[in-house]
């Protein structure tokens, strides 16, 4: 395993914001991996709760402080571009609250050795102990964008960005993560563009877990429309707009007024986005 580590060095790229306990758990997890990262790039998105005493982990941790929180995509790009500058070509992107089983990183990185692609694990919800992601789909004609939790998924369009392995070629071919989203849907956009560029999305049978918090009704509505616009897909755009409009009406008639208002707000902002 030591030999493999030297032949195939990889970098962990972590987005951190205001949750030091979760970050400590992730660093402890990375420290016991069968194939450890050679370097760990942690971008702090102007957190109130700063990271303390990282030297105690005895890992090569490069801490990058963002003076302004510009979102998950911006921090991801900063970490990965810094790693590329330092000579790395293989990465696993982590949200701060992810934990991956001890051989998980080795499995993901090994899949990148001979092929430029995107690899991802089975994602578990640590609160419910249920699978919430084994990759996702973008349905052009219905406007539905969702994660699948079944193990028979194929021809996937995207994967959860909380734990995502990919190569330098994939990252540079799609110009990294689009920073127009701030948070949520940057992973959909990244994977979808990579797939259109000819790269493969591969599910790996390893387990990672976190406590997921999906986008609000506002962000889901807004960012899904922006996603269709940025991908210049008129059919997808129309179907997503209609889906969000009908969803807003359904929320109104079922007396979910706050969610209806948020979804309509996101719909309007998404349509106005340029």
C-alpha cells in the first residue's frame, strides 16, 4: 500500500465553514485511510469558528483562508487549483462533514489511475442510516433533477459533490465548478458538463456518510433554472420552469405558503438570471 501511495499521490480538497467538530472527524478519517492523501487542502470560507491546532494531526494540511464566503463552488475551485499548482492530478473533493470508510479513498483514487473520469461512493445519511445517493439524473422533458438511492442505476448524469473523485483533465475540461450557484447544483452542473464532454461517471461500491441538508425551496427553484440556462438547453429550461411553476401552485393550494413564496422567488430570480 505504501508503494501505491508513492506512485499515485492524490490530494484531498475540503470546503470548511463553521463546523470544527465535523472537520476534525474528517481529518481523523483521512489519517487512517489505506491510501492517505499526500496533501489536504482546506479552504475556510470566512468562518466564525476557526480551525485550531491542525498540526496535531501530523498531516500535510494546507489551510487557505477566504476573506469572503463566495460559496462552495468558489472554495472548491480554490482548493483544486492550488493542488494543481502544486503538481497534483487526482483529487477527492469533500464537504467538511463527510466520513468515508477506511479503504474508500484508495478505491476511488485507483479508479482514476488509467482513466479520466468522475468516481463517487454510496452516500449514507448518518442520522437515518439510509442511502440517499448512488448518483443522480437530469430528466430533460419532466424537468426533474434528483438523486437515486438504488444500486441498479446506470447512465447517470451527476453525483453528490460532498464526496467526489476526479482528475485534473476532467476539472480543466469543464473549467471547474461554476460559481454562479453559491451553493447547491454546482455538482449537477460539473458532472453534467463532464458527461457531455465525454467523461464517464462511475459508481464505486464504497460507503461515505454525512448529515445531508438539501437545498431550500428557493435555492432548488432558482438554481435548477440557472442550470438549464447555463447549459443552453431550451427544452430543459422550459420543463424546469413549468415544473417549478406547477410546484409553487401546488404548495399554495395545500397551504404551504412559505415554501410556495420561496419557490416563486427562486423561479423569478432564475428567469431573470443573465
